[in-house]
């Protein structure tokens, strides 16, 4: 039901407004914040309608309690009081009310109390969670008892409305039950995802902006883009898009965009780690800063003491974003455990503040905006995991995710990638990125990822992980590694690096539909399983020096596998890795090869054309001729280069350059996705032309 229906069912009516005579914590709301009609659900239990003194609205953080509270105060003629702005205890309500209506106006005070008891006056009390932080639950208890038992002792209908998060709401309902104070509780529902466009439209109208058809269409497509990144299930979408604060953040961004009369041609969210930030990441950061502000009153209450001692930094470190992340990780991984020393700076608090802050953490953390039923919601879990991978102080939590049992492994979504807004990721965490990216690849989609040097011509270049849809790179991140590249997964990925690659796992290491080219390969697992399914999958290994492994490592091959290694390694491979030796294959072919097969042709295309991918020239991709000729003058590389030159796909240009004609490349049906993946069907027509060319040419 909607809010007005819920209030009407309990007999709440619009009241005549009292004017405040003096400064008070009571507030008359004249300028209402933007409010979009909220749906509420009646919770079981509580009082009969005729016995209610309090109406309690509860919800997780960021669902819109304050906007609702101020809306009720303005539209129903009530006083509004943010009870976190002052300490509350017994007699505070009466004292503040007396200030509001005038200390010398006893008749006005008496009249207001009379009207409250008869449903003719209304008070809305907001932010009980913060009040509990400042005043403690004992203060809140005495405050509510004063109102329920003294001020409203003759109440005929509910005239006090309370707003609290779920945890604090439980305390209030238990207190009211214990002292027989009638309370009716409603939960504020998340907005449906279908409400989001209308919410944004109504917000913009409130700001004097009426959207046209093109702008409305842009908003809906933009929302769809966000939903697609978090759509593990409808519940995940609703608990992110359905957050009032998230919708407000989005609304303000559209306001800025439309005020500047800008409408981008393409609807997409930034996904490159080189961007200043991503939308989802920025929204989450704003929610965390909002949570940080919840403890501002506590920090200010102790600041002067610590400032006099030159230790103000202790206060500034409390409940920062970093502390929230650490505590949320401990809280969820250790099943609700909260310990003050989980965050080391808290140990610098004086004993009396340590005790109070510990109480606040136990009261506040379980009600964090990221939590539902004391568990991290999926969208925010993606964010926490991304931070754990990127921050050395949080890295142990990333290890916890990896050590979970196979039947409990959590797989990140695209939100994880949106939140990875820094430039580097550790090599052992690559498989999480890969799983996140592939989590939303549609069936039959042409997506693949690869690990390769940022610049093939620079031996000191950093490695990078690149994700590609069809033929367009979509996301890239640099890789942090030690001397060797350590991989914990090798499925649906192409690796082409110099130096050593280590495949490491405590369990059998699965290689599926993958290719790897390196100088040295080491198996650091009890078993390495090469497996493929279907006609379009294949595993390939190219090792220029040696393949080694732990003494007990077992090799299992299921499906198609091609292994290319030096002749000098043959005896070792037969003795130590027979399963690999029996699948030996030469990708490069021989100098007098009469006819390369399609796999060798594909390998040649990759070796030649990949040289052009990092390009600093205008127009068609270009490289200096001597670099290409030096790298591609033997074997299949030389033959493919000659073929491409004769067909004018590669042509000579000024300044001693080779250039690649994109138009002719496309006409022949050769794309990067085609020669980088194992499916040879796409390049079959080009290969047939290459075969004809081979018959007519001897290199």
C-alpha cells in the first residue's frame, strides 16, 4: 500500500499547523525535500488500530526514511524532529516542546498536548538510529517512555510517527510491548525497478526540468545499462535501483546533464580502468560517505578532548570508508563478529571512548546499508571483493573468497569490474575478473580475454589483461606479478608472454578452451587437466624453452590439445609428460612446408597482425618495416606476411612503414576475434585463398 493509505487506515488526519515561537529542535517543514510516493507493508503484531500511540516506519539504510518523514510533517501539518541533533532522555520531549510553542505560553503547550491526544496534532521523530549512537539505548528508552506513558497517556489515536532502521526498530517494538505502549509498524519497501524512470522524471520536474521524449528514452536506456550489470536476479536489481539514495544520485546526475543541454549519442557506462571512475562505483562511494556521516555527532562530541592532546587524527580515522570495509568483511566472514581491534586505529582511543565506540559498532554495523539479514547484498559484495583485491590491507579477505569450498564459491558479476577502478590487479586474481566479465556474455556471444605485453616491441612492457567482445576491446587492466606469471585458472583465455608461467592450484588445475605461449611453463598443482568439449574448442601450448612441474603432478588430456615445444625437450617430455608429448604439433611449420594447415595459418595471422595492434600513427594501423620483417621472416610468419602483402592487406607507406588496410582485411573476412580464438570457421574463406596462393608461390 502507499503511505497515505497506511496513515488513513490508522485514523491519522491532516492537522492544523502550530507556529514555533522559539528556537527548538522541533522544526516546521516548509520546503519539503523531494519525495516520491513510497510503498509500505504492514508488519505482523503490534497494537489494534484503536490503541496505537506510535506509528513506526522501518527500513534498511538509504531507502528514503528521512524524505518520507519530512513529507509527512509538511503534508500532515506536524512538527519534525531529527532526534540525533540533541541528546534525548526522560523529560526532553516536554522541554523541547515547551521551547517550540513558547516557555511563557503554558496554554499553548497544554493545547498542543491536548491536540496530540485527540489526533489533532502530529509529531514526526526521525533518525532514531543516530539518536541511539549519541544518547545510547537507555536514553532512547527513557525518551520514548516519557512520550508513550506521560505525554500520550490519554491518547485516542496515533499522533507520533517514528523512523528507524530495522535493528533499532526491533528495539522500539520490544520496548513498547514490554510497557504496553501501542505501536503499529510498517516496513518501507524498496522501489520497484519499474519505478525508477518515473522517480527520476518527477525529481527533474521538481527542479524545473520537463524531459522530452529523447531525454526519457536516454534515461531508460541508461537504467537498463546499469540493470544489465547487476542482474543476477530481480532481487539484486531491486535492492540497488530500489534504494532511494541511489535514485537520488542518478537523478542529480541527469539534472546536471540536462541542465547543460547535453545528450550523449551513445548510452554506455564507462568500463575502462583508465576512467576517473564508474557510475556504480561512484554511487557506492557516496553511500559509504553517507554512512560515515552517521557517526559525525559522536566524533564531534569527543573531538575537543583529542584536539587538545594533539591527537585529532584519532577522531578523523573513526568509521572511515576503510574502517567500514574492514569491519564488514570481518562481520560477514566471521558470522557477525565485531571486535574493536579489528581496526587498529581504534586502539588509540581512550578507554572510556573505546567502550562507548564498541557499543556503537555493535548497534550500528549490523544496520549498515550494505547488509540485509546480516549478509552483504550481492552488488556490494562485488564492490568489497574488488577493494580486497586492490588494497594490501584488505588482501587477506580476497584470500578468504578463494579458499571457500567449491560448492560455495561465489562468482562475481560485471559490477565487480565496474568497481575495479584502479589500474592493476594481482596475477593470482585474474580468474575472478574473467568470471565477472563472462558472467553476462549472452549465449553464442563472441567474447574472449587474453594476457599479453602492453607493447610487444618493448621487452620491459607491463602485462595486461584484455577483454574483448567480438572485435572490440572493452576492458583492460595491468597485471601485478613477481618474476613469473602465476595463474590460478586457465579457461577461455589466451596467454602470450615471455618468461615463465606457473599454473598453480591446491586442487586439479583445469585448462579448457585456452592457449598459452611462453618461454617456460611450470605445473604447480597435483593434477593438470586439459579438457575440451564440442568441435569449436581446443587447447594449445607453445613453450620456447621447457615444461616442468612438481614430481607428483599428473597430466590428464580429454579432448583436443596441441603442444609445441623445442626438439631438445622431446626426450624429457616423453619421460616426464608423455600425455603432452603425444600431442606434439608445430604451429610455426617448416621452411619447406608445402601447405600450412588452418591452425598454422591462424597462428601466422596472429604473429603478423598483432604487431600492429599498438600503433601511434594516423589512419590504418602502421609499424616500421624493419620491425615486422625482422620478426616475421621465417616459417609460417614469413609466408603469411608475403600473402598479406600480395593481397595488399599489408602495404608499404612513407617513412619506411608497413600499414594494414582495415577495409581489405574486413573484405577477406579476417578479424582479430577470428585469429585469436580457436574457432577456425570465420577464417576458412581466407585460408582457402591462402592455400591457392601457396600452390603458386615458393618462398
